[in-house]
């Protein structure tokens, strides 16, 4: 029974305990003490508001910098690829300047220029799709016609490539134009 009496004297919740203490604290507090506490609370509120504004400004600056970085990445994304194409243009211009080249010399120059272009494509992660003998894949190939399956070629496989396709970073840039064996 004594436990119940003691429990009855204790407040049921922390908020009731706070409310129970407040009247005593206010009764004993002077106006000067209350004003002092108010000034301290206003000072803390001002400090917290200043911290909030600084954090918000920092977040806005970080967001703006990220947007600028993305814009620069888009703008200069092809810079590396373009740099590797400049020697190809130089070679082609030199070939056009030549007036007395033999067919063999022209062929050798074109061959070297093609090697430069292929090196640029490799650097830019451009790869050709040349699917002769592969199973037809509508995601990578575009069938132009179907022909009866020649000996040794399975149905639905590529018989001939009319135009090579290209991928860039494993994404089809242009599908290969192909002829497919009928089933």
C-alpha cells in the first residue's frame, strides 16, 4: 500500500513532471532572471538560424558546382575523341595537296590514314559490328533481305554484311545492314 501511495505522489509522465516544476520555478524567478534566460534563448536561436543559413548556402553552392561540372562534362565529352581525329584530317589534307603521287603511293597514304582513323575509333571506344556467320540479332543487325541458306550456314544466321554497324561503349550507334539465311 505504501508503494501505491508513493506512486500516486509521482507524476505519471515526464511532461507532467515538467509542468509540476514550472509553477515553482516561475514563482521563485525574478524578472531579471527571466529576461536573462530570454536573452540567452534568443541568442541561441539567432546562432542556430545563422548556422542554418550557412548550411543552406553551402548546399546551394555544392549543387551549383555539381551542375557546372556536369555541363562542362557534356560540353567537352568529345574533346579526347576530337583530338585523336585531328591527325586524320592532317593526313587527308596532305594527300589532297599532293599532285604527282603514284597510285601505289596514294594507296599507301590512304592505308596509313585508315590506320590513324581506326586508332582514333579504338581510343573513342567505337567498335565495328561485322557479324558474318553470327546468329541474327535484331538489336545489333538490320536485315535487308533473306536468302536461301547456303551450305554450312545455319538458318537465321548472317550470310553477308552490306554495311558494317558500329557500337560506342557497347551501345549500338548504327546497326549492321545484313542478309540473313532463311529457315
